[in-house]
């Protein structure tokens, strides 16, 4: 059983001679301290009764505050030990510090995002950081201002952040840590009404689609669950329970290219070594390997190709992959052989200038390259008279579309590098239309 006690901390005297008042949590002979941010002189502290003496000008108010903090600490200890008898004094201290209104939504979010950033999962940390900026824009919304003006201002602030980031004036970690001190949103503020208004804001002011909005709600729900687990907010306030805010993932149509369209791209005359030429090669290379993610293609190095096979580790799930090199992929590789500086060199040119000692720089240049590729893929679509929305991810959809129901799902699971067969079956269902088409023909008599 942990014990809690208020005391005067005499190891850290302020310049004016006062000492901080602290709460000590002790369990298994190990103590942790939480400082109350209150200071008194030693002669103003009653060490026997553990309270401020009446000689202090604000003794009544200060003692009431200390009793409240002591009560909160004792309550947190009871809750913690009821759920986990093995909770250490360090864990109990963390729970006490994060209870009540002391911890905001942004602080919990910043802690989570910083951990992901430091772990090197930059794509996740960046997307979650963007959600925080969207929520902040929502909180600061001037409803009386014209919608068009507000949208323009939001876009301008986003451009300024990106510009400062490129110049090194604003780092992702710096932005994350700025949110760690933001107390403008507490969890009890996040109600069903709040979520409804936020969804409307995302639609009207951010021009976001349903899936993008849903992803942000999932992020908010995740943090709310963390807050409940850590004792920051009571589960009775949970806005996603029962018939409150229901999050449903809608499936979108996944449309890939057909063989004729792929052939047009393959036969397109482009200037060698130009950006659009590299774009076509990267896109086809991804398609030839059953839709390898573009970020993985960009990071491929020459040592990944041995004995007629491609060996690499997926960025998304760190799953090792080994797959035969198709003949068409070999042709593309031969186009880059002359620029090969060694087995540690990148196959494609987009990351050659990246700082290899900085995973963050590699991520940033990969992200910039994917944006560039999407830009040139739109031009390729126009040149090939393809009406579909050609993008990096369409390479994966294209393979799925051409595979249809011709390949066993277990084999497709291996080619797609899915961890679960259900994921493969669900994904491939987007491209299997024969049974539905035949049923329609039977009814209509075609």
C-alpha cells in the first residue's frame, strides 16, 4: 500500500529564502515527489501538523489548496492500486500528475506524437501533428468572419509552417513540444456537440472528405481512451460510447488501370533522365512487383537485388519480403546501372542527396519525392489519354484489378505482403466483379 504525505522540501531553497511544499508518495520504501508550486518560509511551516501556520497571510486559502491536492493524490492512489496492485511509486506519481484538469488533450497528444517521432515513425507523427493543428484552427475559429477569408488564412498559416520547416526555422519536434504546454482544450470539453462541430468545420473550412475526417475522429478517440486509462478523465464523459459518436469506416472504390492503359504508359516516349521519365519508371517498377509502396521503391538500394530476387523490408510493418525480379523490372534496373556508385547506393535518384545519418531527412525527401511523382503522374495520364486519377497508390490497385479472381487469395496475400488473409480478401473484393456482372446479365437477358 502506498502512502502519501505533504512536507516542506528543504533541498531546494529559492533566492528569497522560501522552500517548496511537496507531496511525497512512498511505496516499497521508494519515494517520489510532486511539487505543488507553493512556497513558504521555514518558520511559516508547521512540521508537526503538516500545514501552513496561521502567521502566513494566506494560511487558510493555502491549507485548503494543499488539502485538495492531498485528497486528489490519495484518490489517485486508491484508483491506481485498485486496478494494479503492482503499480510503482513512479507510476502512481505519473497518474496523480495527469489527473483532473492538470493535463490537457494537447499535452497527452504531444506526448504520444513525440514518442512516435523519436522512434522514427515520421509519417505517423507528421499526420497526427497535422490533426493537432486542425483542432487548434477549430478552437480559434472566428465564426463571424467570411468562410472564404478564414479558409485563405488557414492555408496561409499552413504554407508558413511548411516554409519555416524547409528553412530549418521550425522543426517537427519543436512544434510538437509547443503543444505540450497548450492547456486550451481539456478532455471534458470534447463532447458529442464538440465532435459534430469539428466535423462540420473540417468539411466547410478544410474541404476534407469523409475518410480524412474519420481518421481524425479515430485519433481523438484513441487519446480519450488513453486519458481514461491514465485517470485524467472519467469514462462517464466518453463521447464515443453507446449511441453518442459512432465512427464507421466507409469503403471507397479502388480503381486500377487496365492492360491497355499500362501498355500506353510503357510505350510513352519521354526524355531520358527527366523527372517525368523517372516517374514513369518508378510507377511501373512498383506495379511489376505487385504494387510495392512507392516509398519502399524510392528507398531501394542495389544490395536489395540478389540472385534474381528482390529482398527488402517494408516500411509500414517491417515485414521482410523476397520476390522474383520480373523481366520488365530488370529492363528498368538496367537503365540505372550506369549511375550505380556501389551496392549501398539508391537505385532511383530521388534520395541520393539525402543525409544518410538522418532518418528524418530521408523521410522528408521521400515525402517530397512522392508529391513530385504524383504531380508528374497526372501529366502522364493526360499524355496517355487516361481519364482515371493516376497516382502513386494506383500501381497497387492496378495489380489488384488485373489479378481479379485469377490468383489464389493466399498467393495474393504473399504478393501484397499482407499480415492477415482477411485484409487481402477485403482488398481484392474491390476488383472482382464477374459474379455481379453475370447476375446482372442473367436478369437483363444480355
